């Protein structure tokens, strides 16, 4: 097959006059021989004032063209590659690729929700038939601003941009796109984590007493004394509770109406405090749904509890107990802050299912420091005295 002839990239600007004034256009040739004609913007004739945003003098129109031709020479100009694929179709292809890569079910569900929103926002703003290669950084910025206008959290906006960036990284491999339009789009400011606020042991017990039912109280107690996530609590089965070894095996999570692996993707074992063992043993004496394969925390018919309804009951219990309004997830932080006082960071990391030690180390501020000076002194004394000879003499 004959190699396609690459032609020199060149172009020029010209002005067309209309009823509303002049407009600058550019016409240029791409390496594959295609000629492109595009509108640059209104002509600005003011001699003593700089042109307003979106208007151009002949010099600034030429600068626009020079920048466009430079991108074309570097292979970074949107539209240079014709994929024949719409943005919406590429989103569906990328989702299929991710499913084939066997990402976690909860992650897959997140991707599906975000892709649906991306297709909707891009489709409404830029047209449902917009080609993948025609997406520009300016369009991505418009997408980001649309998310911000929906009052989404900065972290959520950045999550969308991260997913969109990953989609175009894939598209660069799959469809040979010359550039990633998300690469240089500014993310939202990263908010630093504030101080962790958690419950004391007495406050946890007060919350348990204020619970709407014995089961709810046991959920709160187990969350605070084991650090299990809400989804992990909802998926817990009696076979996972090891009374003989005072341990709970975390094997599954229930999120978005589906059972999946824990967030880390791995099973883990968490020590079961005496208070939790006692509460679970009492709960296990109920008349039904107490078999090995039954859920520990279940609805009247033995099915999974609804997480949002449990959170609502939790808020009611907080108010009844006169406690400050901490999130349900702060029960997990309660475990982390208390556990770090009796165990090292690596142990706590394993118990909580963190993927990196840095996540666990935020609890170190709660580790007692009163005896730090004494322990350092003992460390030096225990190392033994060693005579050091000055080599200089």
C-alpha cells in the first residue's frame, strides 16, 4: 500500500465584512491534505484600545493561526485524527474496556454513573453527535464549570476530571488521538483534611442506648469498636463472626444495592472487642435469621438493610442522646483513634483495610505522647555505653 503523502502545513487569515461588521477567518492545510476553514472572531478596528475578549486585530488573528499551525505540526491539534467515533460511543467503549479489566463492582458502578452524567452534559452543551476528536480543553473546562454549577463538592468535580482524563488516555491508545484535552485543565483546589472529631467510649455507649432497636445499637457499637465501613457491616454474615478467636472476618461489602469485595479488594480480620462479642452473641439469639449464611444485620425478611435509612435512624439516635452531629463514617474514625493508642500503625492499617500507611498515620495525633521522653532515655541507656576514640587524637 502506498504511503500517504504528507503535505506542508500552511495557512492564512482573511476578513469578511457583513452587516454587523468584519469577521476574521483562517484557512489552513493539514498534513493529510485536508483543508480547514474556521471562524476566528470579530474584527476589532479600534486603534488606541486593546481588543475586547473574543475580538481580533489582524495581528492577533495571525497569532491565533500561528498557534494553531504550531499545534498541527506537533500533532496536538484537535480534529487532526478522524476516528469516526462520537464522544458518547467512546464512553461506552471505555466502560466495556474497564469491565473487561475486571475493576471492582463498586468502582464500575461509579464509572457508569459518571459516564452517564458526562454524556448528558457534553450532549446538551456540545451536541450528542460530537466526535471524540473534536473535544477541546475549552469544552472540558465548560464541563467542569457545569459540574461546579450543580454545587458538587470540589473532590467530586476532580473525580470526574480524573475519570475523563483516563478515558482520553485510553482513547489515545485505541484511536490514536494526538493529545489529551484534559491534561492541562485546572482541577479544583484540594481541601486539606480537617481535624478528626470522634466519640469517646462513653458517647458510643450513649448512642447505643438511644438506638431505635437492639440491632441498630449493635450496628453502632460494632462500627465504633471494629472500624468496619457501613457497606461491610451491611454485608456481614454470622459465619464471618469468629467468637472462638474473638475476631470478625471482613469478606464482603454491600453498596449501591450490590454485593462486592471490601474497598481494598482484599479480605481482612479485625479483632472483636468483648463489648462487641457480647452484643453480637445476644443478637444471635433472635428467633430467625441466625444461621451461618444469614446476615448479622438484616431487615424483617432477612434481606440487606437500606443504608440511607440506617443513617437516618443514626441521626435520630444522635439527637436523642444529645451528641454532636458526627457522620456515621466517624464511627470508623472513632475506632482508628482508639486503636492507635494500643497498637502500631501497621496493625491498625491491616485492621482498617487501608491501602497505604499514610492514610492510617492521620490517627497518630491521638497516640499518647506523655512518656515519649522517658522511652527515649531508656532506649539510650539500654543501648549500652560505647567508648568513642577521637581519630585526630
